[in-house]
């Protein structure tokens, strides 16, 4: 990578950091950070951003800062030197990569249960690391995952066989988690989601504490959820599911493309903010809210809260007639604040901002001020979102792989459609394994940003980047 390109990539981080610092006293405030377990981390670092440009309630998580550096030295799914061994290690840790290529999870799911973790996919030699035939769930706290690709796929399973796999998600009472600059496609459940117990106990505050909270999804690609594949419910091309009672959630600067529904779906009682996302070619629904009484039983319904600012929806080849920017289903009400959002069809004509797929009294309650607002965020105008997101979203923007290049080109040109299998395109990626020693002197270990142009390897980047 030459110096000019390095400066451009680094500027992406630093530009966002300036915005974050300028808005660090947001209306909802920011909870006091816990001390990480490593005593080597100075108290002065507790309120540092996780990395330049980190946003939302999770922005100051330390991740694995100050912990041991663990090197991934094999592309094997498990065993010595594997990614699984690294993330399963106890204590604060920064996971770096001395290998690049494909990690075949072999029809398995990784569960991250140990807290204080940073996964630094940017450290891998080109072409970076891509996980296939599986995904992983984070059920811990204070976790940062950056610059990895997860391409789930059908994994050789028969249609409607029950292989229902998210790409990258949170579970249980996960909190203070950031997924940033990742690329997730071909999931057979959702590409990227937030879940938890939802109704543990009788107190709504307890429900929220035991469900994912203080989560940020930023600068990710979530695309091509598989429609008629292996999910037991048959059609299941879905972007993001935010489960009932998940709170303090931020989705910012992400690209959703070719997901039939859930771009995202917010279920009952959720409290979330969407800022500067680009949603392209949703099939039946873009953003939607649904409190399903059938799932709530005798629990008292909670009002959902949603803020959406500077977000863009563009219809595509898979979009059905009568699509709306935000729709409500089910039974419970949603408090909603929207500002500077754009929704257009394939030739740029405006489409409705609101719709419904229920005959119940449930309603979208329009309010004049945001019901919640995350710290360290300053929205850009909606008119700037498409260019920004297509340039900045996804894993290893300096070293994109073929599928990210293809997706971004299709969004820019108004092409592509919802797919049923990875084999509708070309099948799983095949990459030649690469190796390169990790040199800590090349990295700012406090936030895992590069010090030198040579730290960001792009020797295998796909054509078109």
C-alpha cells in the first residue's frame, strides 16, 4: 500500500474520531466504564474510544486493551493456534492474525463467552480472514470485532433441513459490544443480530438487563441473506433481528443489500437508533417493528422506541410494490422520531415513509424529539450517505475481496437481487493461504490502528478496488 492510500484509509478512522469527540456529551449521557481486569491499563484510558470513530453506548469499551496478544497461526477451525483457541482464552486479549485465507467452520458455531476481547482482522495478511460454513455469537461483554468476513451459506445441508445460522450476532446479556467494518453474507437465519432471554423475570428492567444492550453495529456490510435455503421456515432472507427488550442499540453507516426482510426488524420493547444506514433492494420490508402478542403471553407490553436519522432506502429488482421506509406489524405501539431520511423507487421517485402489515390498533407514534440518542455520534446529511457507505462499509476497505467488490458495484449501479444459495453466485470463496509475522511495532496497541503503510496488507485485493 502506498503512502497516499494509507493516508486515505487512516483518514477514515480519524475523520470519524473528530466527529465522535465533538459529540461526546450526547443527551442520554454515557455510563461509567468498568475497569478491565488487567491492572496494567491506566485509569486514564478508561474513557478512551475503543478506536477512532467508535460510536454509541459501547464506544468506550476497552475490548482487550492492555491484555495479552494472541496470534492466530492456522486456518484450522480449532486446535493450537486457531481462532477458536484465541477467543476462548480467559482474560483481556487482543487477537491478531499471522495467516490469511478461509477458515472453514465445518457446520459449527463459535460462542464467545470470555469478555474483554478485541478481534483485529486488520492485522491479517491479504486477503484477510473469511469464515465459511458457520458463524459466531458473542455472549460476553466488552468485545470489539473488526475487519473479518463471515459467509455462512448452506454448508451442504438439504433445503429446509433446519440449518439456521446467523453470521455474527450477540446473545444472552451481551453488552458493550462493537461490530465494526465487517462483511457478513449468505446467512440462513440473520446476517447480524442482537438477542437474549427477553423475558427473564417479571420486571422489564430485568428483561432489558438480560438481553443484549449497549451494542453498536457500524460500517458493516449485511447482504444476500439466503431466501429459499435451509431454514425450517423456508423463506428466510433476513438482515438483522433485534429481539424484544434489547436496548441502547446503535446501527450506523451500514450497508444492507438484497435481504428480503429485517433491514432491520425491531421486536417488542426495543430501544434503538439507526443513523446513516444505506438499505438497498429490500424485498418485502425495509425497517419494521413488530411486537408479537403470541410470544409475549401474559407479560405487559412495552412501547418500542426508535430514532432514524439520515438513512437512505433504495428499491431494487427484488423489492415488492407498495414498499414503505418504516412499517409496523403485530400489536404494540412504537414511539418514532425520524429526520432527513430518503426513500425512493428504482427511478428515484419517492415512496411512502410509513406502512403497516397488521389490522390491530398498533400505531407508529410520531414524536418531535428523539426518544433516545447515542453518545459520540454526529450524523451526515442523507444526501452524502450512499457515497460514504459504499466507500467505507465492509471488511478491509483497502483490500476488498471479490464478493464485496461485486456487491458494492451492484448497489451503485442498481443491479442484483435476493438469492437462494451461495451457489446461485459462485459458491464459497477459495483463497490461497498466506502468512506474515505480526509486528507489534507497526500498530498502536491501544486501539489497533496502524502506524505504518506496510501494516495494512493489500497484496491480494480484488480487481475493481
